[in-house]
């Protein structure tokens, strides 16, 4: 046996390509490597004798779908690692429909590349694939694409827009980082289930981010221009126009990193966690307010925010929170001009905490007016965005008979003025109806719905006072209006809760968020337990002058309208419940039951040999009245070969080799709302091995390494390979299996 094996291996060595490490052949200036299946090839690079790239590609390249070599025709299915990397004189490339996979760094640093035409079969763009392609101004990604790898388009500084197709499910870390000229809205499709950190790091011009309403994993609630992980309420990526919703609990790693055009941002009181480098490098940010709800600030959260002059911390006990290193780090020469504003009575605690003290030239407490005559309803403080120029907004239930008191730094009397822009221009009025006792000055009659300017020596403070009863709230009834029963509905309210306006120091009209909440139930898919779960949803609205539009719930539910935040704080909250709602909207998920006889491809394909029996499971939502399984030979389901109605569970045996596509389709009772689960790709082969006959070591190639694996087992009895070694399926592992692999290599069977 040993002599026969050695003879066989010698023969094989003479027949195999000269070097598996180098390109196998060249046709029309393009270099190829034969894939392990011996019927397809990958585009690769011309290699020098030491294995390095010769950077041979330049000009316009059109990759063919098939290529002929020594009488054999090969399908071009992949672009290998580093295939075009560093080819700075490459100007355009056409990728054919046959290519399904673009490997790591395939076009990295092709700075002269201005045009990429991508075929409609590419499913994966791997890590760094187009990193540093600074000449690209736009790129159209195919509808087949599922995976956008880490750093895949990083530093494509010429890109002004990119559309992300609905087929994409995974977007890697830093995928579009340093794309400084992105100026169009980015839309995250509904099927995306995983998004990496730092997605838009240093995308300075990005104006907006939208998540498809049907995405069950991420959202951009309240038109916030950000990506929020729905299950955790963590904001993972923002832009210069982001408004953080008051339902967000955490700001993720690098969420606003490098947003140099971000001028101001309000962190709401719902946030408890600020991730590392969340605001690192946003140079335009001159001030930030950290709410008292925060319990953790990650390392470098405000690293090198060179314009950050004022930080307002409302954390009552600075020692009680967890902080990483260098939270406010900057060139130390700038620390002396920075001011940390802290709550009354906490200056000493902040001064003693090195994590805070080292980054600021001074730590101060800003005075805050107090009110008398408010009765049982204390004044409510609202912290506005720093860009408003206002130190505080005060909401008084009723300003009749209310006095406003200001404690100055010295016994000198302060100067009171009121300002107002309601007439369209700035009106300033000196206020003289004041009394002065020690260092306390009192305004004897509060003027409602106006601004106040108080001058205390060299310090100037701005406040706005709202008279709540002028903007009263009343709910009598609510009703649902199905604009589109499948995709959009509105809530109509019999009542009023209008906008509460105020003006910034610069004269811009703003409105307070009344936090009027609409509560209802819907269904969300649970990937862990593979089932639909009922979940309570809360939508927040600033006021009722705006339309309350939501995605129709996926289950029957009641709607409850409550609010507003001010009444609730005074113990006067209002609530109204609408008529019970019966949904028409539908959705579904589908799965293939695990099967020991199959393998899974790198794109999620199910790969097996005939006869291949599979069990499919469909999971419909409540309003589904009809369902059907469909099998087609094309991913668009234009050629449906089987339709099986009325079943959630479906078993099928594939008796012929080929590529198949299976989906689960559902509809409501009237057929007005439909939905489809994921499309399952099934690859059915003839032969004993579900991927490549003879690929016993599972490396997706059939070569001498597979022969060595069989020999190792024969000589040592070491069955450690995950793929069956009995490749000819005769019940034994012998020289016959070695000969079978040789036949595969020579004949491509």
C-alpha cells in the first residue's frame, strides 16, 4: 500500500499546477487562480518571485464572466484578497454577474479608481475592500449584497452618496469612516441585523441617517437622524443633525466621533451611559450638558474636542459614577480657559475628583433663580440646548402672584431686563419693579412667556419663564386612522396640547418637548427563541400640533395617550384610552431546521447532495390568514416550480441538482397586506460531498492537501476532519478514496 500511495502522489504532483501560492494563469492581462472546485476561478494579482504584488493593473478593466484556458472554460466567481490593491493607475472596473464575492483589500488604495460597475450577484464585500479609493464619487451596490465588511469603504473621501440595498444584513465596523464628503441621506435597510461601531466616524458632511421603519433591530425614532439599537435603546451612530430622543439610554462607542460639524447636542435625562470616544474629535462643539442620570462615561468620551469651553454637569455626586481615562483630554495648554459648571454645593467634590478637576481651569456653580407664590406646584426647571444661550427655562403652572428671586455673588444689586422676539424683532425692557435685600434681588411680578436677562457684575445670565395655563392640555378621545393598513396609520385626538414656544437669545423660535406619550402593543421577532414576542411600545410627541404617525401594530391592541411631562410632575397627569384596534398588518419569519447532512456556505446557503430532505418552519404574526411556501429557480421568484399553501411547517426533498430559492409568504384575510420571510438559498449537488466532492479538509479546495488528509487517516487512524473522509461512500477509507480525489482534480467531477 505504501509504494502505491507514493507512486500515486508522484503522479499527482506532476499533474497539479506548478504553484498553489502563485497565480495559475493569465488571459488578456488579468491573472487568475483556479478555485478548489476546479470549475471556477478567482481574479488575483501578478506576483513577483517573492510573492509580493507587481501592481500590474492600470486603466479600464473589464472582468469577463468566463475565461478559457488550455481547453477548459472557467466561471469567474471571486475577486481574491489584494487582487487590485495599490494599483493607483487603475481607473475603472466592471465586475460581471458571475462574481459573488469580493475579498479582503481587493481594491484597497486604488486612489485613481473613479468608476466601479458591480454585477448583480455579489453577496459579500469583505474587509477593506475599497478602503482608500479616494477617486470614487459614487457607487451602486447590487441588490444581491448581504455583507458590507469592516472598513470596506473607509477613507473613500470622494464619495458623496451611497445607497445601501435592501438585501444587506450586516454592516461592519468603520465601514464608511472618513468618507468626509458624504452629503446625502443614508438609509439603513429593513433586513440589517448587525451594525459595527464607528460606522460614520469622521463623516463630517453627513446630514441625516434614516432606518427603514420595518427594521426590527434598529430604528431612527422621532426622525432623530441616528441609528438606535431597538432592544437596548443605545444610539450607535449619529451625525451633525442628530436630535437624541428622550427614550435613548446609552450613547455607543464613537457614536458622534469626528462629527466636526456638530455644533450643539442635548443629551436627554434618559441617558445613563456615554460610551468611549462618543464625542471625540467634534471640533465645533463649544459646550455640552451632562444630565444627572449618567452613571458611566467611557474613556476619551470628549477626547480632543478642541472647541469645548463649557461643560455643564448635573451629576450630584461626581465620585459615584464610573469614568474611563482622559474623558475630556485635550492639549493641556487649553485647560485654563475651560469651565466646568456643577450643581450648587458640589464644587468641592468636583475639585477633589482628579478625573474631573485636571481638565478644567475653573469649577463653578451657576446661580439659579427661585420662585415664591407658586403654591402647590413648584417651578419645573428645563435645561435647554447650550446653543440657545439660555441658562434655564422655568415652567410655572400659573404666574399670577409669583415672584422671582436671584441670589448674586455680592451684595451689589443686579440689573434685570426682559427680552422678547414675538413681534418679529428684539424687544428689550428694563425691569425696575424689584426689591434688594443683601445679595438677593426680587422681581415682584413675573411677566409670563418671556425671557429675562440678569447682569451680575461681569456675569450675564439668560432665562425663559413659561406660564403653563396659557398652553393647557385636554384629551377627550383618540381614534386610529389607517392611512395604509399595512404600512402607516395616524392617531387622531379630540383635544388639545399645543406647542409651548420659547425664544433663544439669538431670536430663534423653539418649542418645549411636552413628552406626550402614545402607548400600545405590537410584536417583535426574538432571534434567541425564534418566536414573535408581544412588546409594549411608547411613542413620544413634543405636542399635538403634529401628526402622530406610526407603523401599524402587528397585533390587536388598545391605544393609551398620556401626558404631559409637566402635569405628571405636578401630579395632574391626563390619560385617555381609545377604542380597541384590530390590526390588518402582517409580517413573518422563516427558518430551515438544522440538518446533519448539509453544510452552510459563507453567504448562508444550505448546501447538500441529492436526495436532500429539508424541514422548513414559518412563523406568522396574528393577522395572517393565508400562507404559502414557494420554491423557485431564481431569486426573484419569476420561475416558481412549487407552491404549497396553507402550511407553516413544510418538508421537501430535492431530487435534482441545482440552485433553488425558498420563501414563506403570508397575507391577511382580505389579501390587502402581504409579507415574505427571508429567502433561503439551497444548493443541491450530485455526489457524496455537499460542497466539493473530495474536499475532505474543508478548505473549499480539492488539491494534494486533501490526499494528505486521507493518507493521514489511513496510516494513523486520525478522524479529526469535520468533513467525511470516505469520499467514495463505500463504507471504507482506503486508497480508493485517494484515487477518487485524483479523479476529481483531473476531471472536475
